[in-house]
C-alpha cells in the first residue's frame, strides 16, 4: 500500500492490486479500480469534497456507487 498526498486534504492510497482510492479529508470518496473503472460515492459530503472528486476523476466521470463499496475497498 502506498499513501500519497495529492492536494490540500486530498490523499490517494494505492493498493497492492493497483486500485487507487481517493480520500477527501479522512473519507474514501472515489476510486479507480484495477481494471480502470472509475467510481464515486453517492453521498454528497460537502462542496469541497465534490471539488476533490471532480479534480481526481473529472467532472461527471465515474459510476455512482453506495458509500459502503468505497469503505470496503479501504
């Protein structure tokens, strides 16, 4: 596992299988899976966290999934 700060209150965790998880503050909110699929949380946390997700994946990019999916990855 590799932890990389990528912006203010934004951290990317790379797992051994290649999955990359975006944490906004201390919450997993988006990911790029090992097969390249992008996913994002269904929950609106804050305006800032939404900006983090859009900066990481691109605006509107990624399948919207239940927050529990991201928490299970982490």
